């Protein structure tokens, strides 16, 4: 069964139903990664949607016809068009500390045409639930994925996805389906994921910013007298893209993460949460910052950051905040009594 954790604040908000932009970033601590994630949605229709924080028990909940019932309980943020519609899981953490973030990747091409050599078939919408319910680590995810035929090519491009996965051992990967083939990228060092193009393209694009420096610039070796000279602070980041496109967000988050990690790496959870929060704030979208999808006023909806999350897999902690309330709320996933039948009212 699925049960809502009302004691931790179950939230229903009017949102829109096309996932447009999401950002994931993580910073390492000695005992855990600290993973930050934003969720931006937009839509060109007058449709009410809701998101809620939900706990999924072990057992028969979300059982798969061939995979069977969940082995692990997990907490997730689920999105619904309305009370009767299918639930789309967008982010979650299970009791073993495995976390999955579902992010838009319009360029995805799944395995619809492949009909042999797979033990199970799952849709792209089901994959996050399957991973959270049946795996405990990146190694287990990597072992399971080749056994799964992931389908969904009839899904509109704005609903196609790639996935960021981290575990309690500090491992981090990106899962993509390109030209019908599974690709698993090691994301442990870079630690960033946004949206299109594919992950490899973003890595190559980072090379364009190799001249950026964590140090204050000094032009004395080539200046003409006193000019040019650095005025004020922060000129070392001149040239970092400031837009909200996936490419801009990828570069900006990577540069900020690397510079703070090299100059003042967080040593405590509080410091890491503050650092990740600062990076997430740099890609937070307030209403009106991004143009609407439609020129028709009746059909227009602004893209905003509807919610953000911070996850600590090694400590089994899931934090979240909403667009209208920026206070972080903490869920102790490790302290939930999965498998006992307890309902959190």
C-alpha cells in the first residue's frame, strides 16, 4: 500500500504538467554525498496538477508483473494531473540510501524495438519506482538495468527522461537511453545533471570554460600602468553563463561547486547544506524569469521552481522545500518503520 506521510507535511500545490528544467548537483562529505535537486515544470494547458511527498512500504506496493513486490521501502515526491490520474514519481530515496532523480531528456530514445534478451519490460515512467523498490546501490542498479527493456518512444518528447542516481557509498551515475541503447555514465566526479543535450555533450561543453579560475584575477603582468586592474570581487567568474537553459545551468552549477570545493570545502553537514542551497538558489526560477511557452495569454504558463530537495544518502535524510515556503523540512527515511504496516497520518 501507499501511505502519505502527513506528519512530515504532505503538500498539494497547483502546478503544471510538462517537466521543462531540472538541476541536480552533489557535494561529498566524509560519510555521505549531499545531493541537491530543483524541479521546474511548465505547461501550455489549464490543467491542475498536484505534487505530494509519499512513503511507499515494502511488500505489494507498486509491484511489477515480473519483478514482483518492492524489496525496499522508499520516500518519493510524486506528481499527479488530478486525483484520478496516474502518478509520476519525480524524485525519491529508499531505506538503503539509494536516490533517483527523474529529469527531462527530450533526446531519449528507448528500447521499444528490442524484443529479445530482456527478462523484464518496464516503461520509462516506471523505471524510478523499480530502481528504488528493488536496488540498494549503484552497483545493483548497473546490474539490473541490462535485464530491463525500457519502453516509451510513444511518449511526447517533453515527458522523456534521463536519471541521476546516487547511493550511500558515494557513487553517482547518470542513466540515458540514446538511439535505443542503454548508456550509464559515471557522474561521481562532475556531479551535475540538467537536461538536453545528452550528458556527454555537457561534459565536452565544460571545456569551453577552462580559463575560469578560483583565484582573483591579476593583470599586473600585462597591464598598461594601472589599467586594467580588478575592481571589487568575483571577477574570476566573469564569463560564467547566467541563463536558465540546461547548458547554462550545467556550467554554472559545476563552476560554483568546484570553486567552493577547492577554496572552502564543506566539512560538516550544516556547511554542505548551506553550500548546496547556495548553488540551488543560483538556478531557482521565480515566476516571470523565463518566457512562457505560448504567445497566447490564455494558453501561457510560466516555468518556475516548484520544489527543491536535498538528499543525504549516507544518512538516509531527505529534505525538501516548496516555491511558496523556502524553509527546509527534513524526513528521516532511515527512521521510518517500513515493513511494519504503519500508516503515517
